[in-house]
C-alpha cells in the first residue's frame, strides 16, 4: 500500500508542503564548499563535507555558528564573529550551486501531484535570496504555488508559522494537508501545525535516524507515496499517528500574525 493510501484512505491531500534541503535536493556539497571557504578566510581549518552534513537544517545563521564552534552545540560562539562569518558564508554560497543535485524520484512525484491538481508549497529554512535561483536551476520552481524561505516570515521551522500561513492561503484544514521533510525541525513543525508528516531516510537529521522523531510515515523514496509506484523493496513504516489538539477544523491565524504576513507578501514570490 502506498504512502498516500495509508495516510489519506480513499482520497489525496489537497495540499502537500515540502522541505527543500535533504528532501528535494542534496545541497550539502555546495554548503560545505561555502562553509570551508568562510572558515579559511577567517584563518581556520576547513570543516569538510561530513561535518557540514551533520550541521545543516536550521538555517544559515545556525550553520555558520556550528561551523565556528566545530560542533552542533554553538552556544559559546561570539556574536560579532558570527555576524562577520555569516556575511562571508552568504557571499560564498551565492556564487554557485553547481554541486547540488535533485534526489531520485523528486521530479516524478512532483509531476504526479501536479497532474492530479494537488497544490504544492515549499517551506525551507534556507535564506529566501537563495531559494528561487536554486529552484530555477534545479527546474523545480514551477511546481510550487507558495514558496517560503527561512527569513520570509519572522519564524522558521520548527515553528509552525509557515505551515499555518500556507494552509490559510490554500484554504485547507490540517487534516487535508501533508508535510514532507527529512529532519527533526520538519517533524516538530508539522506536529505543531496538526499536520501529518512524512520523514525521508536519506536527509540531514543531524546524523540521527528520522524514525527517532516519530513522523507519521517513514519512506526511502518520494515515489513510495504514489499509488501504483511503490517498489516492494522500498521500506515504508507507518508510525502511530498522534491526535491533534486542534479545537476546530480551520487554521487559526491571529491578527498579529497577519501583520507579519502582509509584510512578507511585499517580498512574496508567487508561482502560477
């Protein structure tokens, strides 16, 4: 039985929201190159691909701080140094995404969903300035009606604000939506929004198995979601679904949140 058949018996979700790095694309080689260049410019040794793979997932500011600390725990990093290093990193990362690749099954899955009229959104902690160009280079941008970067709104994952915003814009309830990601931040954001979450085993969950975060479903390939497209060798595990404490079926968005939304719309990048 496919992932959609398990999570949405007899129907399809009306909205599927996706993470980007570690879910749709493997961007660590380019991120690692930018991190290493930043560190070398600061007179520090390069971190390397394996270390950066453990550190990504919480946005550029946290990645830079982890690189400076040489560890996932970055509490002791000086703020002024972190600001200087972030500027160096952003400049380096802006130059090239040539090492980033789309994961197998991504194009097939997005095409399948679009053909069936399922709305799609992208919600990532990557800074907004990098998201559009990367999606265009990977030929993925046209699939998404809504795109939210890590600085589009005031909050980023694991805060559920971006998920709530997109559901409000799409006019769907949490029960009609799905979030697909690869990390603890993705699972926590989905649970806080009352949305079922699919966790991918190949992503960047700080070196820990995604199963430990208890998403609704764990899969090895996005195509495992699609009816009739499941490879019997592909592992699919249905976890215990946690009941949401949502008091009503509609997504609640406060007036304060809408003020942030209005500001975000000034930079909003719509995709038809």
